[in-house]
């Protein structure tokens, strides 16, 4: 079974007497090691879909299956536990703890569970190196550039070695050269390290790093296509056609 499956998921938000149907029955599977970009206009339901995949929001109907576990069947505690072991989350805002160093922020998911062992320290050092952060490891977030902060946040998502990475507009706060670094990192995580990745973005220049694009419109999946030769111009045209 694919590591990530959404089956006919529905989600409506209620605010007072107003109901907003954010997702209207989305069915989507992501294979192991695949890198999928989810695109769509603002308010189309992209983040809602990602949050359902992460078990941060519960679906009203349908099933979300991650690594053969149906998230819709888990209680809050089990869900938190499951997420910690199986899913790495990356957001547009880096959400680093300002009083901790880059190294400590990266190691935080382990530090919350236990004292770091020697092999944990080794893993942290290797990951800092892979992310090009070794010389920055003792810096606090306010002494890091946006790109460096996002790389620390990516490290924090990877340190527990989850099979599935979910990223919501990970380049949204970055300039183009830092965006490129982050996109290349994500591409290598799937291509070289076999991670299954879903990344939300509305930028064709970012989506082109993925293997496949899924387009959401008004809470429904309207198209899914392969990214040909990572060409952002033809991707942009195809995407615009989906929105017409
Ligand atoms: N917690 C919430 N309460 C009420 N409405 C919500 C909530 N979260 C999302 N919505 C609504 O659901 C719809 C889909 O929102 P969602 O955040 O998934 O869109 P999005 O595609 O991620 O947009 P953007 O590109 O702006 O981030 C929107 O109409 C939004 O206002
Ligand atoms: Mg969003």
C-alpha cells in the first residue's frame, strides 16, 4: 500500500452559522519515495489537505491512511505519538525556539523524548553537515538568515527519520536563491533518501522540483500530472489551464 492515501476526504469548517466546505471528497495516493506538489489558488483547500494528512485536523468523512495506519481511527494522544514517529512537518513560518541554538532546535524532537545519546549527537552532527549548517550550529535563530532557519526547521523534521515529509509553502518566506536550496534539498530527500514528500506551493518555479503535481480547486482535486523535465514554464501553463 502507498505510504500516504486520502480516500474521499471531506472537511467543512463552521464559524457561527457560516459553513465553509474546504474539501469536497479528495482521493489521492502518494507512493513511497514520490515527491508530490499540491497546487491551487488561495483558499482552495491545500493547507487543509496537508493538515488532514498530518492528523492535525480530523476529516468529517473519508479516511487518511499513513504507513498503513488510518489516522481517522486514532485518538489525540495516539495521533501525536504517531505523528512524532512517522511524519516530518515543515511550514512557511520556521517556528524555531528563539532561546535555543540551531543545533538544539534541530535536536528538539529527540530532546523532548530523552537525553541525547552519543549516537543521537552523531546523527545531529551529520544532519547539520548535510544541511550546510555546521558553522552555524551554535547560533540562535535571530542570528541565522531565513534560508538557514528553514534548513534548521527541515533538520528538525528529519531528525526522527520519518518516512513521510509534509511541507506547507516551505519557500513562502524565502528569497529565490534560498528557495532553490530548500527545493533541491526536498528533491534529494525523495530522490536520494527515498522519503515520501507532499509539498504545498502555488509557485510553478517551486513545484517543478516535484515529480508530480496535484491541483486543488474549490476543495476538489481537478488534475494530477507528471512534471515533464522540470520545466516551470510548461508547468505554469498547465496549471493555469486547470484554474480556468
Ligand atoms: N480553522 C478554520 N476555520 C474556518 N475556516 C477555515 C479554517 N481553516 C481553513 N478555513 C477555510 O477553508 C478554506 C480552505 O482553506 P485552506 O487554508 O486549506 O486554503 P489554502 O489553499 O491553503 O490557501 P492559501 O494558499 O491562502 O494558504 C478557506 O476558505 C479557509 O478560509
Ligand atoms: Mg495554505
